[in-house]
């Protein structure tokens, strides 16, 4: 538990508050959510393709 208290003390001394620290972290992330395109499966039936 002492490690957590030490971390909180350090964060508060450097950034003023935990909220300010979290805001700074969010500001430094460039695009945390990247939407990937949907996977399109080929329309041709293959030898190992399921048929049920």
C-alpha cells in the first residue's frame, strides 16, 4: 500500500492532481481508438469452406 501512496504523492507533486495527470495522459495519446475496416470473406467456395 505504501507504493500506491508514494505514486499518488509523486503525481500530485508533479501535476497538482490525479485529474490533471489523467488529462495530460489523454492529451498525449494520438488516436486511442482506431476503427478497422470490416473483414470481407471471398465469395468463392473453397475446398475447406463450411457448407452448413
